[in-house]
DNA sequence: GTCTATAGGGCGATAGAC
DNA sequence: GTCTATCGCCCTATAGAC
């Protein structure tokens, strides 16, 4: 039985890279730091991933698959049902991102994401559109069902502004920061609550 | 008369740096590119600014002084008046940022700003708080006057979420992008209009 | 198939000549 | 005030060991 393969070099690189990238940024963390932290040789990154940017893309794919999978799961539980309210759909969109930000491994990914948004890279835009566009389309459809009086353009704008508020809240940069005497879990609930109230009113604007 | 000094090396560096940083990011643009574009020697940056990061800080100070100066001017015209409505205060906060993003020189600064937000650097946070905290406090006071039923914590949260929506809209990353047949100026008006409606409702949430 | 050692070229910073 | 030369660190690519 060829059980227990020695140690997965590739995954040790991934784990070390995600932590260091979130901490110091894509350019701030060097492959030398990453490979040293993972306890592997510098060139192992090129062997397993091809280049630094392909390593970054792999991290994105991993986390975004997770977030968007959870979003779709939550959406499918409520989509089309007569008792569903706007807040339910917002929660299905917002909660997976907030929750991931509170789980050990993924705790720092949303900061990576916020950083990447600001990079304004067309490659990333295409990547997101190609891989997760279908998720967005399903949310747009459900938002449209619950806000029938809203034109398509207004709807897109408001979902976009909601995403901005979410990303900003996740990036942890704003004035509001978790006070040291408040547990992490409670702070995340507060984020979801505040986002729900603010964006629900924003989306409903007549 | 010692008029017309040769050529201001320092300012040529500043102009070239702002353009290249906005285009390729702080790490993406090298001092070698900046100095080549400005037509000055590489070492001139270190002589005039001390380091790359101090050059970046100088650019921030310049643009933020501009934006916050305009914000205060707009706020002082309406603060405390009985006929002032919430939308006026939001506009005083939002419009200077949107307008600057449409002026030749500053056209790309808000992207630089969005990027910096995502960097999540405590140095930047302290810099903003020390230099522009008084502007924020005056806006908080006026928002508080018009939303008296809102607790202080809720008020801070919502202003923060508004800033997130603004920053995201400015970064130009979202789904909504200017269509090529719509003039830049008209697109900026649309941004202000959508932001006003969305955030006014969000702030007013009962 | 997996990994190591190493070389090439770009980067920011600085010392010291002018 | 400006420039050249140079140092140490970075990412990438690749030849070859295991």
C-alpha cells in the first residue's frame, strides 16, 4: 500500500504562500520567504506552479471556489420561494465571505481579495467573469425577482455598490475595527448585521 | 532677475511618479521607470524624497489635501442649516472624490487610493487619521445632526460602508464600467447619482 | 517525476566624485 | 544639486542530481 505520501510539497507551498501574501501583499512577500517558510527549495515553486503569478492564481481559485460554492448553496435554498425576503438573498451573498474570513486558514484571504480588486487587473477581471460569472447571474436574477420595479442598470449598480461595502468591511481598513475585548466571532456577526441593514435599504431605494 | 528657474526636477519626478504608480501600482512601477520618464537621474529620487515610500507619501499628501479641502468647503456651505438634507452632506463627501477622478492629472489617483486601502498598512492608517481626522469628525457631526436617532456606533459603521461603496465605485473594478459611447463627464454624474441614492437609503435605515 | 544548485537580469538604496 | 558605480535582494529559468 503506497499510503501516506512523504509530504505534499505543493500544498505546503500553498499554505505558506497564502499566509505570507495576505500579510505582506503579493509583491511584499517574496518567493524566498514563501519557500523558506514552507521548508522547500526556491525552485520548487517554478516546478509546481510555473511562476509566482500562477501560484497566486491557484490561491484565488481555491478560495473563490469555496466562497462561491457556499453562496450558491445558500441561494438555492431560498431562490424563487414566495417567503424569501431581500435580506435572505443579501445574507446568502455576504455571509460566506464574512465567515471564511473567520476561519483559520482563510482568515486573511479577504484582505488579499480587497488588494486584488484595487490592482484593477484586466486579467483578474476576466478570470472572475469566466469562472464565477454564473454565480453572479443567479444572484442578479433573484435580486431582480425581489426588486421588480428596478431597471437592469440600476440593479447592476446597486449590487456593485453592495460588493464595495462588503469588500471594504472585509478588508478591515475602515474606522470600525474589532475591539480587543470583543471575540472574533461576535465581531463577524456585527459585520453581517450592519451590512444587511445598510445594503438592504440601499437596494430598496425607490 | 533670477526668474524662470531651470526646470523643477522634483516636480517632474512627482508628475511622472503619479502617472506610473496609478498605471502599474506602487510595486509595479520602478524608480528606474519613473526617473527615465521624468528625464532625471535615478539617484535624484533619493536626493529629493529620501526613499520610494516617502515619494509615495508626498503624492498622497498632495491629492488628499485637495480632496479634503474641497470636502470641507462644500460641508461648510451647508453645515447646521435647517434646509440641509442628508443628500447634501453625502454629496459634499462624495463629489470631490469623483470629480478629482475626472481631472487630467488626478484622473488615476483614486485607483491609487483604493489600492492603498487594500494594502491595509497601519502607517497609512495613522497618516490618514493624523492629517485628515478633523475632516471626518466634522462630517460625523453633521451626519449625526441629520440622523439623530442613530447611535454613535451605527453612525460610524454606516459612514464606513459608504466609504467602501465610494472607493469601490472609484476603483473602476466593478461590473459597471463606462461604455465607450458615454462621455467621461456623464459617467461621473451617474456615479454620484447612484452613490447618493444607495447610500442615502443605507444611512437612513431605521 | 521530484527536487537542487546556480546564473541572469531588474530592483531600491547609498557612497562618493563632480 | 547631480551623477556614476556598486551592493544586496529579488524573480525567473534551466541544467542536471536523485
